[in-house]
C-alpha cells in the first residue's frame, strides 16, 4: 500500500524513500514485530478463555511425557497472530502487484487454513485421533505445490532450471518435472518445520535465521548488478520478496517473545505449516532450492531423523534414536531443553552464514 505513494514523489519528495526495497523491508520487519507484541497478549488471553490448549502428552512414550507435564494446557494456535501480522505488514509495505509476493501470500494463506483445520480437529476430537489424516494434508500440500510449479513452468520470467551452489556453469533443467519437484519442496519444508516445532522457541528461532538469509538472497537475486557480479540467476521482481522475508523475521522475533522457554503460547500447525511452506516457495522463486537444504539444515536433519527411525523400526524392528525427531532423542539422553534450543539456534545461524558464503564460492 505505502509503496504506491512513491509514485507521488513529485508532490512530496519524502515519498521517494518508499521506492527502496531496503527501507520497506526494514519497516515490514518492525511492523510485524510490533504487531506480534501488541496482538500477542490479546490472542493468548482469548485462547485461554476459549480453552484452546495444547495436549502435550503423547501417550506412546511415558519417558517423554514427564518432560511435557509442564507444557500441558499451554495455549496453542498462536500461529494465527504470526500469519496475520505477516500478511498485514506485507499488505502495507510490499508491492502487491508483484506476482512473487502474491504467490508467497497464497502459500501462506493456503497452508495456514490447512494448519488451522488440523489444529481445530485435534482440539475438538481429542479422543478420535490427532488432527487431519496424513493423506489429507499431503493431498492439499501436493495440490498447492503443483499449482505454483505450473505457474513457474509457464511463466516467461521464471525457469525450471536448478542452479547448483559452488558450481558456476552447471545447471539442471527439470522441464515438466519441475512441477512435482515444487510439490516435493512444499511438502518437505512445511512438514520439516512442523516436526521441529516440539520445544519452546526451537522452530521459530530457526525460522528466524532462515528468513534473514533468504531476505539477503532475495535482494541480491532481484538486483541486476549484484546478481551478475555473483554469477547467480537474475530474476526481475524477486527483490520484492525481501520485504516478505523481513516481515517473517519481525514476526519470528515477535512470537519468540512469548514462545521462548517457558512458552506462554505454541504456534500449532496453523503457524508451522505456512512458515515452512512459504520459506520453501521463496527459495523456489529465487532459484535457491538446493541451497535451502544447507540453509534449513536443522529442519532437514529433524525430518531425516524421523524417516530413519520409521524405516529402521519397520524393517529391523529396532530404533536408531531413543525417539524422533532428534530433539526428543536429546531430551531423553539427559539434555536440558534450554541447551537443546540454543544449540540448535547456533547451528541454524552457522548454516545461514555458510549459505551466504556460497555466493562467492563458484
């Protein structure tokens, strides 16, 4: 909204600053942070009034449940005010005619609705399973991925090529197979963040690190001179995603204010699914799909730990970890929750730095 005031710079020269992505990104981050701080107490109070509370005990692991006793009854679905603040801030500070911003908003809303239905189902059918079936969630995630993949496939300013880090002239063109590849990215990123969201502040702290790095990557990808200097694909208009990423950074900081240990509220699937999926789609748009595996290494490892555990138990009847995802294995190994959280944040920060370093290693 405010972006369009830059067109009236001849009337008032101060409007010209609204043309700059860096200024609007900073304002978007600040806006989401303040919105979370303002909306947070209100939402938490309303969640308590309506008894929207977390069922922390799983029942299938008594050893883990003893760590979850203190979390039982904590308000959940705090992702509502995370996503609301992001979308409102983007509406205020981004160019809403930019197709990449619209795709990111679509992803965010789509997965937020899916997550909301899943959370609501868990709360209203406590004795009849935990939320939507995996098949149902997978179907809607695949549909979203295929829709965005189809857009990328047919849009003249995007491509189906995958840019490999460390290598200057090695490019893989997936062609029509890029569509299912995007669906795979949506499924992987949304569920990986969801799996990581098991300890106070763990997932949102890592989302913060990834969002900051993607903000930088979006800016350089949408800047013709910088992208040429770094030998990375230049994508016109992609720089506007810097504003979206900055909004996610601000929202992550704002939510972490309430979600840090001991948490006053949990984000629920309504927060974790859209945050993860949106990060994945932004990486797809700016052609950093492969780099996302490095940048989101914490999420990747958490997801892989679950896959390894399931395969090992079904094929050998034995578990590799005491429990998956891996952060629960560390809990059962005697690690304090705060130590696990902070060390995962450190790893996420280091991976973000490594990711940015790859821009010059070609």
